């Protein structure tokens, strides 16, 4: 009875109490996670009381100073003062994406589905959509943040969009906003093709953001652009399992290899479920990348010899940096992968949809 009343109240809140409730629009493109399968595995429904918080104020213009020391030739040395300011400046964006991911995950864990949780996530998206958040003027750091937010927004929406009590208006405004942001990211990263940021992990993340939006929108133009960049990324992987522009990061080379692996594996998995196998490309390059990273977590001699510098492992081996391992493990049996997943599960990152163990854990 309580569940029914909640459902009715949220139906009224979202203005969707006509004779037929509205489900999320169907898409030909599949996300890299299977909502139906995930929910079928939930045997411990999330019964705690839920309270929807207010989202941070939408941010439209995106101007941020880099956290790295300006004298660092390869952007590998963090300036403590600049880092503190950067973290304070971007806190509203990071709060938005982290709480949004957590809310979407909580909805996915609710069984039966709780419409008030989906309504909360959609209200956050709608408020920022109404403000045209992320679509103002920006500098390079702002462009980087925009593409990361795009993946967080899209993967959260994909988790809640099929709740039957979300109004058509909320769907329409959210999808329109996601489309605007996606095309802006595509435009950002189609300029200055010789810049390192258009050829390294930043481009992989931009392509992942655009790909996740393409699934939301069922947009072939965006999907094709992202697939092309994903193929370029896989082709970038060398015979020794490294990425040249990440090696160039010197003391942070290993760190940024892990960071680059996340969008590469996400795009490979998305391509795979949509009929394109990137795992076999470039002589199984993704497996080479994975093995190189797993073999050097505890001993960084290989990367230190490669770069000539001691590796800075700060924030390199964490539950967020290892989310790619969850996807890798879906395709390859690997004792090292199992070892690190056992230690860090659930692995989580808002830009992959939140709880990667929930979304991507192997069913095999």
C-alpha cells in the first residue's frame, strides 16, 4: 500500500498520471550494462528511507585553472596551492556527478523499483538541463570537465530512464540537454587535432562521453564518431602494452595508463554489445594494455626504466582507478585481475555509471 501511494504521489509530481504511463524511449544502441540482468540478480532490496537532496547550483561557464605546476613540461607535477583551488572550484561539478551516480545505482538496486529514487535523479538532470548547464564559455580545463560530466550524466540517465512514472517532458528536456552537451564535446575535440589532448586519454574520455550520449539518443552520427576514436585509441597501444602519450607523462605515466584504460575498455565493451569487436583489434591490444598495467601495480620497474623517472603512485591504485579491470574480467580469465578486484570491490567511478561492480561484473 505504501509503495502504491509513493508511486501515485510521484506520478502526480512528474505530471504523468494520464491513462498510460510513459517509459523511457527505446534505443537501438545498447549500453554496456544490462539493466534487466542486473535487477534480476538483486536479492537484497534497498529498503532504507530515501531523501532527495537539492542539487548544487548549475554551472554554465567552465573556466578553471590547471592543478599542475606551470613549469612541469609533461603536466605531471601537481602544484599544492593550485590543486586546492581547483578542487574547491570544481566541487559543485563533482558533487553533481557523484550524487547522481549514487542515486541512479540506488534506484537500480531497488527491487521492486522505487519511483521516488528515479524521480530524484531526473529532477537533478532536469534542473541542470533547464539552466543549460555546461554549455557556456570555457577554457581547456573546462572542456575537459564538460566531457567527463557528459559520461556521468548519460550513464545515470540510462539507469533510470525506463521508470514508468517519469514524465515525457522530463525525458524531452533531459535528452535535448544531453544532445547539446554531446555535440559541444564533439566540437571541442574536433578542433586542434595536433594537441596532445586530442590524441591521449582526454580524447578517449571525450569519445566515451559522446558514445554514452549516443546510446541515450540513439544517434548514429555521435556513435560513429566515438567508434572511430575508440579504434584510434586501440591502435595507439604498442606491442609492449603502453600508450606513447601516456608514457610521456613521466612520473605519472603508470597513473595515466590506468586513467586511459577506463574509457578504452568502456568503449570496447559498448562496441562489443553493439556488434563490433575491438578486443581483437591491433592483435588483441587491449589485453596487452591490461596485462602491462596489472603486472606493474606492485613493482613499477618497467615504467621507471621506460620513462627514466620514479613513478608517482599517488591516487593510482584505488577502487576508482581500477574500474576498467571489472570490464576486462568479463572477457579474460586473469588471476591478477581477480586479486585486485577482490581487494577493491566494489570498484566505483561516477563517469562509468557509479558502481562498476554492480554494472559490469562478469556473469560468466
